[in-house]
């Protein structure tokens, strides 16, 4: 009342639905900025509206978008009420649903690259040794910098997490032509470089449930899916699963033995479908990986309780989200990490 009399509008409040967490958003601040100022482990990474990590669902209220959410979120997500908290300035009190499942604060630690293993002609496995142990959920990623780096690079862990954290971590990394970091990684000896790793980040992990799962990876997008599957096997998860992997040609397939080993230990139906987009090979599916989704969903018993997990290039994710929702999978049951880079952001 007093505020009204003196012409001062009260600050907008954000309620995180399903939790006791409520916070005020400062004038002209974004939901994410104020959440972080209030010590809330709100999922985020780029803070500029490109990675999608801060994706959350607006259940009530109105926000203004600094940059349109549609640059990063799909039509299906926008229609379902998703926003990007890092670009959302409240115009009223808000109710927001967000998965704070990994409230673990990221650790910053020095790290060295201790080994590399060639997986394909343009993807390698990098093994990192950190000074401090890092705890993470299977599917999450790290941010890495080095002296003189222009901003961090993100890489998803391919290894399964260990209780209490670990100091040895693996990632699958694809060479990006013209890329500042990956060109060096594939061309130089980086064993003497002092890197800094900050982790964990991201909201990509296996959600609870008993229904089937469909996983889609493209290129190095297999990295977090391997972590997630290894972890699920170790925990005795018993859900039917189909792993689709999109590659251009036979030479782009990798980890076939590791995937077969997961299949042998998986408690439920497990199928692995490589899909080649630029080569016809007897016994392999061909076309864009997302076109195989309908068949996979049918085999898994329909869209009803199915969850989708996607990782890799942004266009593959967008096509996958569109196919999954068209088939009837609820948008809330679709989880992804888009492997954006400097060219996406620009
Ligand atoms: C959440 C997340 C997880 C990821 N996980 C993985 C992973 O597990 N494995 C993996 O391989 N990758 C992953 N990535 C991608 C990774 O972080 C890097 O973006 C990628 O490795 C490229 O880094 P780079 O330094 O080599 O290339 P960059 O220097 O970032 O350049 C990338 C491309 O953009 C071009 N470019 C540079 N600047 C501009 C500009 N201003 N305008 C237009 N184009 C430009 C470059 O020529 C190059 O072709 C992930 C990304 C995200 C967001
Ligand atoms: S943190 Fe909001 S889109 Fe990256």
C-alpha cells in the first residue's frame, strides 16, 4: 500500500513450484540472475540464451524476453510454456517449474590432459586428471579453460560417476574445423598445459520412472549417453531402452564393443540402432537418425510413459524434439543437451 502511494512498485516474486523456494527478482534483472544471487542452484551455463540449460516452465505470470526464446527453444517447447530463465525479466509474480535435481555447487580445479584415444577419424576420448575430486550426475558436463582461452568450452562426461567424486574423468571430443580448442587438441601435445575444470553443470540426467527410454546421440553426443547408460546398468535400472546413434558413415561409428557390453548387462530390452545418413551399408539403417524414432517408439510400446534423451548437434535435437512430440511424447519427458559452439552462439 505504502509502495503504491509513493509510486514504487513492489519487486516481483518467483515461486519455484514443488519447493519451498521463493525469491524476489531485482529491477531489470533476469530470473536466473536473481536466483543465483539468492544462492539457488538454478541450472545454467551460457547465460546468454544459447545453450538451453536454464530451460524452465512458466506456470503462471508474465515475462519479457531479452532475446527471443525461440532462437533456442522449439515451437513445441514454447507452446508448452517453457522459457529461458537467463533471458526472462518478470513483468509480474511468477510460478516456475524447474528441476533443481543437481543442487551440487560446481567445483573449480586445476586439471591436466593425461591421455587421448582415437575413437574415429574426428572424435577422440580425452582423459583428464584433476587436483580436486569432482562429483556429478551421469549425463552432466564440465566447463574447461586454459591460459589465454576466450571463454570456457563444455564437454560432457562419458564415464559413469563414482561415489564421493573422482579425479579421473573422460570425455568424447569431436574436432570442429576452425575450432580454437579442438584444432589444438587434435594437432598438439597438450600434456603440459594447466587446464581449469569447473563441474558439474547441466540438467541432463536420467529421470525417475518405470517407462521405456529412447536415447538419441549424434557425433560426440554419445558421450553423456554412455555415462548415463553405464550408470543405469550399475544401478540395476530395469527399463526398456533403444539407443539410436546418428552418423554419416560406417567409419563414424565408435564404442560398438562398449555398447554391446552395456546391452548384455542391461536389465530389460536393449537395442542399439546406428543410422547412417550418407552411406548405404547392408544391415544398417539409413537416413536421418530422427526418422527412425517412430519405429523405435512403436517397439517400446508407444509414447505413453516414454522418456526421450537427446544429445548432439542442435539441428538433430530440434528435429528429434519435433518427432517425439509429434508421436505423442510429453515435452516434459524430453531431455537434451545441445552441443552448441561459437558458430551457434553468433
Ligand atoms: C552443454 C554442452 C555440452 C557439450 N559437450 C560436448 C562433448 O561432450 N563433446 C564435444 O565434442 N563437444 C561438446 N560440446 C561443444 C564444445 O563445447 C565446443 O563448442 C566444441 O568442441 C568447439 O570448440 P572449439 O574451441 O574447437 O571451437 P570454437 O572456437 O568454439 O569454434 C567453433 C566453430 O565456430 C566457428 N567460429 C568461431 N568464432 C565464430 C564467430 N564469431 N562466428 C561464427 N563462427 C565462429 C569456428 O570456426 C568453428 O568452426 C558441448 C557444448 C555444450 C553447450
Ligand atoms: S543459461 Fe540460459 S540459455 Fe544458456
